[in-house]
């Protein structure tokens, strides 16, 4: 398995440690860890790909290689900010340019904005699917992702939001009460991406150079037992330790 963890504005040391601990629960899994997608040969040789990143931008050949990896039957468990592309405008706003269309179309979405941290309800969209079967609707405090969607996506968990994003985001108005995917499967060729938007975390020094010290420790969904259950199920899925329905793309069982 290849695990990409790194980027900006998050406590990647904390997330890395937590996810490696969950991977270590399976004696069959052996993990290589990197902070970017530069070693595309190693990714191509891996049996599974997991990512927890923010604003990590593979170049065009790397994007094509990732798309081919999934298309030929690979699985990718993408977490939180993997789909984020952040660009600061001259006015000090945060934009989300559509500058990596190969990557975002493989992932099935692109992060655009989020409201301030808030508690919200996550609802089970497909209670019969093995990846969420037995999980009840739950509440978490986390970043509620507002995204451009590139479906079709099989939504397994969703939430609702009708309002404004945080003031620093270019796109502030999100006044349509449509479902916001929290966990979904996106098929690409013979393979699939499982995307889970939850999992924000930030420590005191993770906003440098914007802020010397961040005033709050943020752990969000990492304080929720159901989040760890979702991570464990995603790891079993990506490592092919379980074979739920609808995980192998069109025609899969």
C-alpha cells in the first residue's frame, strides 16, 4: 500500500500517526509513506492507494498516471483535503481554480469552500451498502465540504447546508439545499475512488507562515468513534480485505 500524507494548514503528523495505527491493525498490509505523488512508479506498483493531503498538486504526467492507476482496476481511499487546490488572490481571498481537471475528475469532486467549523448531522444515504451498513445517522463537528461534483458518484453519507462559506473564500454563497456528499464511491474505468471528506485536524503551528501560532487545537471528527469505524471500513475496502457490492465499477458485484 502507498500512503500519501502532507500539504498545508493541517496537522499531518497527527493524521499520519492515526492512519498508520489503523493500517497496522492488519498484518497483511505493508505501507510506503510519502508526502506527494512524485514516485509514480511506486504508486503504480502498489496494491492500494490512501491519501490525506491538502493542496498537494501532482503535475500533469502524475495526474495521468494516477488516472491510469485507477482505470486499470486500482482502488484509492481519498481523505479530507485530497481534492483541494488553494490559490490566494491579490485581495487575500482563497480561490479553488479548476487547474487539475484530470485529478478532480478521477476523484469525483473538487473542494471549493467550507463554512466555519460547526456541528452538523451526517445522514446515511444508502443504508444497505456494506461500507455504511449498521451505521446510524450521527453528528460531528468538522469542516463541512462545499464542492464541485464530477459524477456519477454513489453517495453513501451526506449532509445538508444552505448558507455562506467562511469569509476568506471567493465563493461564499451556497444557497441550494442539495445533499453535500460526505462519503461516496466514484468509479473510473475498472477501478474506484472512495472519498471521505471528514477528518480536519490542526495544531498550533500548522498555519505558518500565515500565522505564527494558531490559537486552537482542532481534532474534529478524530474525536468521534464513528469516524474511526469509517476509516477502518475504508481501509478494508481499499486493501480488498472485504468485497462490498458496487465497489468494482460498472458490472462489479
